C-alpha cells in the first residue's frame, strides 16, 4: 500500500487540509523537479487518464487487425468467434466449409477463415484501429492512479499517460507558484474568528 493510500490525500479525494496540501506539494515537486521526471521525461507533466477505444470500418490494409461483427457482438479472431458458437452452430459452420474446402473451419488458414465469416449471413468483417481518449487530467501520477483504482470498473481499459504542458502557460505558472511557495494553503478561519462587529 502506497503512502497516498495509507494516509489522507487530495489524490484520493480527501479535503484540503494543511497535511493534504503538504503531501500534494511534495508529490508535485517529485514529478516536476525530482526523481519522477526520470519516469516521464518532462518537468511540465500533466497526468492524463485515457480509455482505450476501438473504431471499426477501416480498410484492412490500413487497420491494426480484423474483426467480425454480428449485431451488437464482435470477435477479434476467427478462433474467438468459433469458441463462442454452440456445438450446433459449429457443426453448421463446418458443413459450409467442408462443402467448399473439404476440411473443417479451424483447419483453414486465417485469411480463408476471415473470408468465410465475411460471407456468412448478417456477418461483417472489417478493419479496426485502437485510439486512446482522455477521460480526465491530474497534477500527479498518484491522483491519476487513484482515479483508475476507483473507476476502472466503468471502463474497458484505462492507462496513465503523461502529456507535456510546456506551452500551457497558465498551468505552468500556477504549478511554479505552488512549488516556490507563492501560492500556499491558508486554512479557513473558524466561524467565531471570522465574525466581526
């Protein structure tokens, strides 16, 4: 368990206090001026959480791979498709292939398997490509990782990616002010102290 998980931290949604602010500044310094820079290679880091998206409909020559789609389902290999069929469906697919190729579906080479699936009623074989889409952004790696731990069940796949914010002047100015102590945490005065006549 990391220190961020063990003690209250802004990274895990705790309120801002003197202690959580101090922890935040320490982590921010690590990622902007300290050893963390060796991991992400920029002192101007912004830690984005990204989700994997798969886009369909690409020409196979310009795609990462092929997929067979049927209604709301998709399979990224003929073997994956085959294993989801029940025994009766497997037998029917083998009958179709045996009539044409004199072998079972799984004995075909991959190109021929894709071709058979593309000719199957209501099936579409098309190319796919992966892309990563930003879900949100964080000052520190720990906060990005905490978000993933809390929300990973809502997304198929998440990752932490580091963006350089070198030309994001407002972001960098605020970060510099935090690190040099110009921008500090001031506890809110208690209600009795704030009351004046």
